[in-house]
């Protein structure tokens, strides 16, 4: 199974690389000028996060493999949800800070550990408020995922249910350079090695807007997936809609925290937290069109409930 998963990721990367000029700068002033002159629903700019980087540099960040099977609907998909919702204001203090994965294809691990961090806080009404370790997933979840070379969100969540991970202060993130240290079973800060888990048999994959909304509304932010195109690197604000003709770079995992409707463009959108640091997008967040399966984001969002029973 691990060999097949690794092979699928490798073949996807190979196909993408063959269609791209890897040495081309990812930021393009001509594109930025023309895009902004056309009155689009989002504003492009030179994000400091990607200054001086090539398309080849970016491919290493996009380590998420989207499954090809049909995801299931969650059981709470019929609940009534509001027209707009933001986990940050609904559960103050439980949506944790924007992190930075660096030059490592560990987005799958960040989105998983971050959404469980938030869900633990929400489920415990703020009593368990910790930032969990993405490094633990990158270094320890190695049976079906490949560390900085990518992973599958559902496999990460299965690991969270079966094994759990410690806090970020216990096992700090050091894979920003693209390499993963060995799995460790003792805390770097000398604290007790405490594992935080997802509740077993609660992992759900949401296949529609309604299912994603219901799951977020009930339990908190969820790990989503999307295809990333070259124009996305230039996003600074507004509702992202992929520019026709933009080159596909790869798959990415992110954290969906809410939704709304833009009063300027009239577009429905998701509120999404990225793992590229706070100097990208809107302080590390972005809006992306909702309801049209833009870049595949309306499908393949996954998470389990937080297990607070033993904490």
C-alpha cells in the first residue's frame, strides 16, 4: 500500500514537472499588471513569501495527493447553517496562529494537526488549548505518507486517531529546509510526552459544500484540499478564482475555517487558512470561490472529531 501511494505521488509530480519550465520565476509582473487591470474578483501582487523563487521551488510545497474514490457525505449534512460563518469569531481563541511549512511538502501534516488543535479546543470549551506538532506527522506517520515528499490527508487523520501526536513545543517543526528528523518519543522542552488524538471511527470525508459546512459548523475547522495554479502565488486579497490558462502546479492541503459572500463581487467564498506564513495573502488566510468546486475545494475535505476523553 505504501509503495502504491508513493508511486502515485511520484507519477503526479513527474507529469506536472514535464509540463512546466521549472526555472521560470513564479511571480510575473506582466501577469500581475494585466490581472489587476481586468477588474477581477481578487487582487494580485508580489507576495514576499515567494520573492526570488522559481516554479521548481514551489512544486516542493505541494505535497497533497487527492484520492480518486468518491468521498462520502457526513451524517450532519442536513443541518441548517448560517449564510456566513467564521470559526475565529464563533470560537474565540480556538483557531490557532498561521504557521509556515517552509520548503517542505508537508501541507497535509499542517492542515491535519492544525484542525485537530482547533477541534480539541472547541470540544473542550477552551480547556485544551494547544498547538499540535506537524513535525510529529512528518517524521512519524511514515507507513502511508512520505514526510516532505507528500501525503494523503485521510491517512494523516487515521494516524491521529490510532496514535496521536504531541504539542509543537514538545516536538518543534524543523523540516522547513526540506528534510525530516527521526520520530522522537521524548519532548525537546523536557515536558511530559502527551499524545493528543482524534476520536476513533469519526473520520469523515465531505464531498459537497453542504457536508463541509455542516462539519465545520458542528466541530470546527476541517482539512481541505485543492489544486494549486501558478496565479495563486500572486494572491493578496479578494475571492480567488483561477485565471484561465494558468499552469497547474500540484495538490495542496489547507484548513477551511468558514464561509461568506463578498459584497463587491457577489461571489460566495470559503475562508481558508494556509500554511505559508502570515506574509502571504490576507495575513496567511485567503478566500476562494465556493459552490463551483473551484480548484476542487468543494470536495475531499476530511477530519475526525477530537478525543478529549483521556485528557
